């Protein structure tokens, strides 16, 4: 059975980097970065939020189509709203796929250091940083608290502490977690 692996977490924790490693380690896996998909919609620089409303249904369709083909999808996307998660889960279930949602965690100071170290060298990175920074100094902490609240609403949400781990160790920990959580996956 195919799998939708949703990597959730605060800005800068390493969702995209871990998703890229996952896709490289699992050939045929679609790495679906919804923020990158937004850049395919005209006007995304002027209204990043509005293009999300356009890109999200396209992303849902991509999830369903790829999973129906018997291949996995890894989705590195901050989703603090259960309704946002539910849309992707419905798309996966429509394809008869399993869903594994993982919340990446690390100490707040480490998340801030990771975010500061990645730089904002591309237009997309600058747009995402603008959304986070638009929340003011409390932006990253605000996202962390929203994600913490989500854990109370989503008992199926798995935790993965990536604090102090490099990308290779994070990938090994993620693979172990997914194999435990999704019986028969990867067999």
C-alpha cells in the first residue's frame, strides 16, 4: 500500500531537507512541496497566501494521482490547522493509501538557529520568511505553540525529536518511526 508521509513542524526545523532525503532514499516517492507549487501560480509574490488557496487543491489532486499509482508521497508542510491536514488525508484515503503524520520537534533555540542558518537566498525562501516574520518576534514561537495545540487534537500525530540530530540521523529516526507506525509499509 502506498503512503502519504506528512512532515509537520515549525519554520526552520528541517522539514524540506528531511523530505528531500526521504525521497532520495525511497525511489518513486513524490516530494510535494506545496510552497514551491505556489510559485507556479501567477501573482504568488504579490499575494503568497492567496496563491496557497489556488495551489492546495492542485496539491491534493497530485497526492491522489501519485498514490493511486502505488507510489509514496512525502509532504513537508507546516499545517497547524486540522482542516488543512484533513484535506491531504482525504486525498490520500481517496487513493486507498496509508497516512503517517509526523511532527518534527527540537528545542526552540535550535529551531531558531537552524532557521537563521539556512538563509533566504531564493524568492520562495524570502516569501516564506516574510510570512513567518510577519508574525513579529514571536512568529516562530507562535507556530510552535499552534503545533503543540494540534497534538491535543490529533492523537494519531507522531512525534519525532530531531534536536541535535544531523540530516542522516534524522532520516534513520524517521524511517524507524514510520516502520513502527505503519505495519507492512516498505515490505
